[in-house]
C-alpha cells in the first residue's frame, strides 16, 4: 500500500505524536508498504532526510489554517495514496478547526483518523459543546477510526454514525538501547547522584495532566522523612506543540523553588533516545502520577514498561486488567502527595519487589511491539480498502 500520514508534529520536532508517527512509519515500511508524511514546516531538516527514516516527508504546513487544505489535497493526489491516516491530537494541530473536516475534502482517498486523545480543540470564545462536536465530525467523516486506549473506545462506541472503530495501542517511542559500555554507577555519578541516593525518574513533558506538582510535593515529604531521594527529570520540558505546557512549566519552576528542591532535582533537557534509555536505567523507580489516571495512551508509561522500570502511577479511570497492582506497577490515587510519598518510601525499602515489578513490566511491554501495532494497522487499512464505501 501507499500510505499517507498527516501529523501536526514530526521529528526533529519534540512531541509524542510525531515520534509515534515515525515509529509506525518505520514498522509499516518493514512490512513492505511505502510511507508518505505531511507535516509542519518545522520538521524540515536543513541537512536533508534523516538516514534512519524511510518515510517520504513533506514538511509544508506553515500553519494549520484553511489554506493548508489545498496543499494536502495536491499532496495526496501527487503521491497516489491508497489510504491517508490523520494522527489527531488537537494541540499538535495548533487547535485548528479545519482539520476536523479534512476527510470530506479527501473524497477520493480512504481516510483513517487515529485519536491519540479526545481532548477538544479551541474554535472560538465560548464555543462550549461545539468543540466536542468538531471531534465527532472528524470521527464520523472518516472511513475508519483508531483509538489508542480503552477509555476512548468506550466513549466513541456510544456515538452514532461512526463507520468503523478499532482499538490499536501505541508502543514505546524509546527502544531500550543503552549506550556502549554503559555503567550504571558511573552514569548516576555523572548526574551528581550519590551511591545511596534513591533516584526517582520522571519522563515526559511538563503538562498539567501529568501531576508533576504532586510529585514535587511527595519528594519534599520523603526528604523531610530523611529518605535520600533525588528526582531525575528526563526529556524536554514543554515540547513543540502545546503552548499550555509553557505556562505549566513556569508554575513548576516556581514550585521547585518554593519547596526548596532545586538542589535535589536534575533536568536532562531534550536528549536522544539512547540517552533516555541510559537515564531510565539509572533510576531506582519511575513516578508517573497522572492526574487523569494511568492509560496505555501515555508514551512515557510505555517507555517505562519497555525498559523494565519499577513504576508508581495512578489508578486508571477505566478498567485495565493488564496492569496488576504490585505486579506491573504500584497504583495510587491521583492528586495525593501523601500516597505517592508512602509508595516511594515503601518501594525504596524493598529492592526485591522493585526487581520483580521491573521484570513483569518488561514482559507486559511485549504486548505492545511496533511489529504487532503495524501489522494490526495495516490489516485495518486493507479491511477498509476491501469494503465498499
């Protein structure tokens, strides 16, 4: 198949949807398909295409306004695409309205929309319920819809006039690949950690839904209780797409100072995937206190699972039978610094449990390999192509 991917972000831009699209493109190419990507102009590389990226990338969207429609139509026609997959996340498309009618303008091509979440776009002041209606318009006008988690599947299952709905999970955008001659003790020392420090890792951008404020308050509690805990903040702070992250990042920086934690936190900044692997392996545990509950749509969770990390995260909003308490992760209530602090102290004093949880996390991650995800996605594309409109 000749497969098009439309995404609001793509490497070298920083963002989970862009990284997902690139990994999916690689895996689909390995199955023999040809991949074409239409994305933001900021993904244009001055030194030419990345040597490890098999997709044909057209970075031609200088804004996601109405004028981009005609460019997308010309692109889809010129590439003779069999199917177009919109990788939808409102922030990645700069909260633009036009993307929600895009399938109607690509009437000669089958269009699939992957919803990375169902967060609504900004349309205009006081748009209210119209914003979710825009999301539904996109779903209903697509030939097929992919959701990445069970909660979104349950929500869209109740909506009428969606032609076809499929649940296909995401995988880890960070493959476990330690740097050559990796030495965990040396790596930790280079970050400024002492041998007896309990290193708590956090991976991902700073976003209000991720509960970083809860994590900072829990760190203050455990340090007051004389646990030698340090926090390793892995990755870029805000990403390329969501301006709300910048506001939240400023709030977090202020909170760090108010809690007197500046000397107990290390920030890596945006680093390549090999460095992320090294940082994850250097941690004693990973804390992901999502305010809206843990979900397999979270790339940071998938990375922690793939790296066999002991994980503390929050109870899911919908049932996740695959994720078992104290087998794959320690599950706590959201917005509870006290519960998070207790979990940190408990796991810090139980290395055998941490080791078992890490082993089980790595085994669970094998359900979410890119080979499996690409095979399911390609089969869904073909199913839609074989079905009369």
